[in-house]
C-alpha cells in the first residue's frame, strides 16, 4: 500500500533526446508527488513536484505528467544533456504534520554526448 | 535558500565506537527533520522522523537504542550510531522541512565501520 514503483531502473539517452521515467503508486491518500535528482555522493535535490489537482506541471526542461485515475506519474526531461546524468527518484507523500515521503527505487540516467 | 548542511561528510571508525552525525538547517527553521539510510544503488529508506523538542518517531525495524536522534533546536538534529558495527556502514542522509514546505536534503554522511 505504501510502495511507489519506479521504472526503468536505468536509462540511456542521446544528448538532445527525451528522457522518460515512470512511477506508480497504490495509496490513494498520497497527495504530493516530488521528483528528486541525486548525483553520486550527494543528497537528493528537489527538481519539481506536483499535486493531484493538476495533470501536468512544467519547469524548464522538466515536466511531470500525472494520471490520477491510473495512479501513475512520470518525469519527462526534454533536450536531455550530459549534465542531467544522475539518479532520479520519484516520491509520494501525504499532507499533514509529518508528510513523510515514500521513495521509488530510483532510475540511473545516462545522457550520452 | 533552504540549505541543509550535514557533517561529517565521511567518517571511518572502528567497530564498537559511537558516531555522531549533525544535520543543520542553515537558513530556515526546521520544524521537522528526517533521517534516511541509503545503500549503494538503492533508494532512500526512512529511519525516523523528529520534530523539534519531541522524541523521534522511528520506522518499523529501526532500533531506537542503536540510532539515537536528538532534535534539540529548530536548526539542529543529530543522529548517533551507538556501538557501530560493519553492518551499520551506509550512506546516511538527513532532510529538513519548515512547516508544510518541501523537504530539503543534506549531502549525506558516508559511514564506514572497520
């Protein structure tokens, strides 16, 4: 019930291409869906987040698409760059005083020059 | 803004010793801090949640006597790994949040127990 399933585990994309990472959740109480980017030896950095009242959110080259009925959300990275090579984690959380996050298993993205 | 500093970034110590890791929110008051553990090429696993001035809430399977958490102020939380053993070797990451704002993460502490 608390799991967030993320795919693919790894992704290789050519420079300029579109990177797509998918996540699915079960708990319908989740109402906050952030994406984090993590470089080796560093902590995760918040990229973009969405709430279930919208179906899409775009910030620069990063877009979240959200499908509430399917309980799925995805991250699209347009015009992928070698500097985007990192591990990406989706997460889901609930409103409230704690708002703990449940993380997906991560996707290692490699953007080839 | 929203900078979280974690110290030390890397520590190596002998089995049986205790190790303290600090997590500071530098430019905001963190009402809630979280501690995570991450094994190589794996996801972040929440260990505990702490609110300033309150006892930490530990996730199932996390030994509270092994991993002591103190959140004495709105800008500082500490994680002490007591009597550390090689199986405690991992990457420990803290995050901090002000009210209902997003969590901001520190850069982690790599703990190696010999």
